[in-house]
C-alpha cells in the first residue's frame, strides 16, 4: 500500500467519479483506475462498486476512508516538518538577555518568531549580561544574545538599539530638582550597579565615565536586574546610571534625569552570535530579526 494509492482512493471516494478525481489529481483516468485496482489487490477487498453510471463505496471502502485521510494528513505533516527543518524553520534557539535594553527589544523578536516561524522554539535565558553572553556564545552554550560593542573575535553582531545613559535617583534627592546632571556631580554619591562578575556593559561604561570625570564611583550595592536596581534607588540606597530604556520601568520614588556633557556614553546594543554556528534555525531567526529589530540609522558603522 503506497501513499499515492491512498491519495487516489480518497479523491475517488470524495468525488465518486473517476474522471473528476483524475482532474483533481492532475493525472489521467487510466493510471488512477490502475492505482485503485492495485490498492484493492493489496488489501484483498473491493473498495468501490462501479457501474457505467455510478461509483459507490463498498463497506470496506467506507471503513478505509477516515484512516486513509488520517494517514495522508500525517504524511503531509511529516513532509512539512522535514522541509521546515531543512529550511531552518524548525528547531531550538537559545537567547540570552539581561537589562532594560533587551527587555525593550526582546518582545518584538519573540512575537515575530512566533508568528513567522512557529516551528522554532526560542529558549529565553534571563540574567545573561553582555560579558557573560559573549562567553557563552563563543563556547556554544548560547546561540544568540544581546551584547555591547566591541565584541571578541569570532562573534558576529547586528546593532538593534543605541542607548544613551541617564541617571536614576530618589525623588527626594537634591539632584532630582536639576534639569540635567553631570558625572562630576556624582563624585560623592553611593552607586547601585549591576554585578561586576556578570560583565555588564552599563557598569563598565559608568565606571569609565566616572574615572574620566576624576573619581572612582563608590558602589554601595549590586543588583541582579534593572527592576531590583531601580527599587533600591527608590528605597534611597543610592543612585544608578542606567540606559534610556529603563525609563519604561515605573517605580515609586524614582526619577530620571539626563546626564549632561559631550562624553556621556551611548551604548550600541547588538544581537550577537558565533560566526561558526551553522544552525539553520538560528539563521532563520536572524532573518526574522532583521525585520523585527531594524538597525538604528546612526548605528550602521557600529555593526561587525
């Protein structure tokens, strides 16, 4: 019993006319009749009662019709799955993210992949900061991650956001009344930052900007994520330098102020992946990401 024989049987059973069934399948009537006879021979039963005017299903034919439809649907699903896997439209892609920048971009990516690549499972791994993401992309334990430039050799990137740093501080802080603040104004302030061990690009940029302003920041508390960091700021534990996207997190007693000066860091946030990663599923996700996360106009030169 072959799939093509079942296809012919279902067409004739639904049309109850060999000529119409042949037209539907785009074959000649004679080969279709031969397929039905072979199927009847294989099964050892008669499937149709045929006269010069009518075609009717026998009891055996009626019993075969639904199982045949089911088998054909299963065969079609198998073909689609194999074709999707070959084209990179099925599989698993691990994505590392952390911080407000990725929180702002990630929903656009996940919605687009779910819509356009339903056969791909995105495995999202939070609290994966830029430095850690680069290490895990390089060793193959992560397919894709949000990273900051520059990146190590062997990692390809595409910039998806440009993030200017801003200041988060308690609404009762004296500096909260300013329209803007400079890094020099922060010399005596306690800072809340991301953990040193996780390789946060925001922390590195903050420390460097403070050094350029003539002081080393006094870090009073580390926080694992943007929400916790801003909650500590609201509690009066310290001030925090965060990316512009953090303004989307609304917590009581926290205000944001622009950081003034020509040297205020602007961080290119990029999707990064290992150049040697040959996963077809990853390539499919990257194609979708090009549309879901367009490159900022002023970031074209930052891509690698």
